[in-house]
């Protein structure tokens, strides 16, 4: 578990040009938490993508465990997301 009590089985994110929205999903595909940011893909330099994503989903990451993150939207149109 994480500090806020939520450890995502996986994370879904919709990263548009003006907003980032993310959902922590459990193993059965149910939403267990959601968060967002006004740090859209069009507002960020390539090196700012990873910190912006971690700002939103970081609380759902369980230490050293690997968590899949599936991103759709404009994020792929701006370069690579680490």
C-alpha cells in the first residue's frame, strides 16, 4: 500500500493538450482513485513529461513494484513519455 492507502494494479491516463487525467485501477478493472492536472501535453517540454506524470500518479505507486501505465491522448504526439 502507498501512503494514501491506494496501490494501483495499473493506471489509465488520458493526456490531452490542456489537461492530464488519471485513474488508479484495481486488478478487476475498477476505478479506485482518480486525479488530474492542468499540465497538458501542449504545455510541457519533453523533459517535463515524466515529472508531470509522477506528480499525478506517484501516490498510487507501490515502492519498487512495477505498475503498468497506459496513456492515450496527445502525450504521444509531443515526444516520448518516460
